C-alpha cells in the first residue's frame, strides 16, 4: 500500500463524510427554506416543488443507509442481495 492509495482512500471517506454529514442537513434546511419562502402573489408552487425534491433526496438517502446497514440480515433471511456485496 503506497501513499497515493492511502491518500485516495482517506479522501473518499472524507468526501462522503462531508457530503452525508453536512450535506443532508444542509439540504434539509434548504428544503425548509424553499417550503416557507415568501412569494409575490401568495402562492409558492415552485418552492413547494423544490422542497419536495429536497425531501425526496433525503428520504432516498435514509432508506439506502438503512438498507446498507441491514444488508447482511436481509441476505441471510431472504437470499436477496441488495447491493451485490454478499456471496
């Protein structure tokens, strides 16, 4: 294992940590901001759509995280390999 491999691995872990550790809460705050932003005519359809997209991305990330944590148990009881990592 050389320095480039170690540095690459550390960089990937750091990037994912920043993305999930700070990115998802920031996306949640952005979704709240979009949902409650004022508009000139009283309706905020574009803000509601943007907030729905933000919250959908967060929901998918949470579901993927739960499935990743439970992938071995799901494989053990159902034989279904969700991420292709078992076997």
